[in-house]
């Protein structure tokens, strides 16, 4: 093996592409944001090897719930537009909205950021979004990790993942076992695409149609890029308010797989959820994907939320109260269907009708 040339100088971690000082500067930049995303149960501050969270007294039989997820290829849009705070919000939403499905209140979240080249200002922008999301969800940003992967990732590329932990009383865990015939299904409108289906979005709008992310779209009232980066709505506090004031059987967070496939996860054997497409019109971004890529409705329905971000299954006598609670919280909501007895062995979802003007 030929020895390295002395003229090349000594080899260091920085010369291989990893800048430790940049990582330390990133921490100093995002610390003010992260410090706001806290709870009284958090012990210590940033910089420890592990985040500490003291579960206080007051629970009879606490059950911890945990969820892990990422943002997917939506990060490619963020990188192209050099705007990263909104996907930080997405990262929080994707895990805390999963936790609340079983009735759990999110307690804390840990994030992981991988990038080709660590630019402190970019990392700080990402974490500012994560911290804002934690504030909206009422949970603490307990810790995280930032990794620099030179040679494996493009210098402008990055990826995100997070894990959140919540708590719910054992006798208050929501789920399919609580669902009954005659229950009603209430839909809560999504803020847009949320964080699913972006591989198809990018293929149709950016690769095939070659649309400009900076181009203004009249139907959106803003640019295409701004629409595609609209962050996922965080429904946690809305759902917890419903639990406090109505008889909620369970929730369904609509992510990859669309309305039907996700709702099937909370429909028990012998029951069918019947939803009426006539009750809502998907937003214009879904119509743009449909018409531009000639994407058929079945493909759209199994890929996107099509305007429904969260579903609540409730006792029928609580329908009016549930709609009032959500409306007071500025959540666009409506009765979308009901639960019926079925001769089928397994729980299923039936979508009827057609979306107006879609």
C-alpha cells in the first residue's frame, strides 16, 4: 500500500467531512427554541447523555405509549426550497397524532437529524420547527441527535426521524374493542397533503409535468412549493378535548394508506364503517395531482388523505357536542359516516358516493 503523501498534510475528522465545531454551533443556535418546548416533569437541560423525565404522581395505572416515524421524501421539497422549519412541524405531527389515537397525552419527543453537510443555521431552522410542534402538542423536546454523513448523502440532503412517548390510564385506552354498531364517524379536515405520498407527488408534478416550485398557482393562492410544504396539522389537543367532553371510542390518524386502510385498523370484526364521499371535497392540491398525472381515484385514495387528517368514532348521542367542541377549536369537521353490523368476519371500510366537483 502506498503511504499518503506528506504534502497532503495530516488527516483529521474535519478533512474527512465531519465538522464537530459546526455541530456545537448548531446546538447553541437551536437551544433557545428547544428550551421553550418543555414540561415541568423534565429534569435538567440540554447537553446530557440522556434526557430525564419524571413521571409525576396522580396516575392510577399509567400506560406508556410510544411512536416512531419520519417525514419521508417531503424533505426533498424542503431542501430544494431551502426552507426547513415546516418539516420540523411535520416530524412532530406524525408521531404525536399517532399517540393520541389510543387516548395518550404526548409527554416528550426525541429527534434525529442526518445531513450530508452540517450547516448550523439549517439544523437550527429544523429544530425550531420541531420545538414549535412540541409546543403545539404540549410535549417536551427531551433530546435528540444530529449526524453528519459526508460521502453517503449529498451536502444539501437531510433526513428526519423522531420518537415520542405519551401516557394514558389503563382503563382509558381507546381502541377497536370500544367501537359499537350505531357509532358515528366524524372527520377532521387535513391541512393539505400532510407528510404522505410525496414520492408520487414529486414524480407527477416535478418530474413528469416539470412544474416550477416557485410558480404561483391560482387555486392555491400561493406558490406550488408553499402548498407542498404546508405542515401536517397537529390534532393532539383537539382530540384530548374531545376525550374530555364526549364518549370517544377511538381515533384514526390518516397517514400512508389513506382513509380506508387506516380506518380498518380500528374497526373490529363483525362491523363495517360506511363513509360518504359526498360529505366533502378534497382540496385543490389533490385535484392538481389527479388531473396532471391522470391518477385514478383508487390510487389517490390509497396514497393520500384526500382532505381528511383525523377521524373520531364516537357514541351517537355525542355527535352534536363533538362537532361543537371541534368547531370552537377552529377545526373544520363534519359527520362523514357511521358504524354498522356486518356479516363479514373482519372489520372493513366502505366508501360510498362521489366527491362533489372532484
